[in-house]
């Protein structure tokens, strides 16, 4: 059984997914581990189940349907619980689950199970840090130990476009590694723009020179007035 790949995603990305595709509320109650397997009860909107899973990741899992009343009774006596909204997405044969956790604390994950024949798995641009090998992000650990510290995930323009392609059903096959090489359109045109020429400063006039010109003109005018008139 292929191992699940877990990635943190940004709350804004998770919110957009729920807005476009909705979500199904799921509650799970976990019981103390035993040496070889663990047990939990899951209540979905249309189904209730008791699940036995092997202690090791990727091991076999047994699931039995339960009447809703029995599932609620088991949930009430479980040691720890999680509650989340699950949105199912798909690309070809690949299924993606976006999980918005409500309890024990708000945060968002995306779960992908790569096919057994897939040798080289490439996360989508809107996936955040991978936490597949971190026990703190497993639902059992969340139920019994509480939520991990929040992580910040940046959302780029390329990530948003990739998600919109998925939500608008434009992706039919899982993108390859070349997708990571596509430049982010948010890296806008950085060609330097020509600035308007600055107005040339007006030439400064020396105040002393200006005063001399005025004085000279006054003297000439006075000299003309004193010249004797011809008769």
C-alpha cells in the first residue's frame, strides 16, 4: 500500500478550495495504541466505520461499517478526537484530499497517495512544506497529542494559477518536473522605465550685477535730461 504524502497548505488556498468545491465534515475518535495495531472510529456524513490499522505506516487496514448510534457511542468514549472538512480533488487517476482541521486547532493539510508505479512524484506548486515523515501531522497524533505549531506558507502567482487550473478542470495529467522551471508571472517586467527629464534650473542672476545694470540705466537717463536743448 503506497504511503500517503502530506503537505501543509496556506489557509487562503484551503479556503478557495472549499469555496469552489465544498467539503464533507468528518469526525474521528482514537483509542490507545496496542503493540500491533491501532483502532479508531470515523463518522462521515453518509457513513460510520470502525477502522483497525497496522501499527506501521502503509500496513493493511480493516474497516467495518457501524450503525450511526454505535459510532456516536464509541466516539464519546474515545481518548482523543479530530474534526475536519475534507474536499476531494483529482488529476487523472490521482486523488487529492484537502483537509481543513477544526479540532484540535485550525490548520490545513493536503493528502496525496502516489500510485505504486510512480517513481518520481512532483508536488504541485500550491503545496507547502512536506510533513509526511513528521508524526505530529498524523491524525492519530493530532487527536491524542494536539496540533503542531502553525507554519507560514507563501502563496505565489504561479501557485494560484496552478490551483485555478485544477479547480477549472484544466489538468488531466499530473504535471512533471518541468512545471517547477516555469517562471512565476508575478515576477513582473523589470525593464527600467525612462524617467521624464527633469526641468533645467533657471539661471541664477547675481543680485549685485543686477543692481549695477539698474544703476547704470538711471545714470544714463539722468545725463540725457541734463543735456542742453538745441534751439
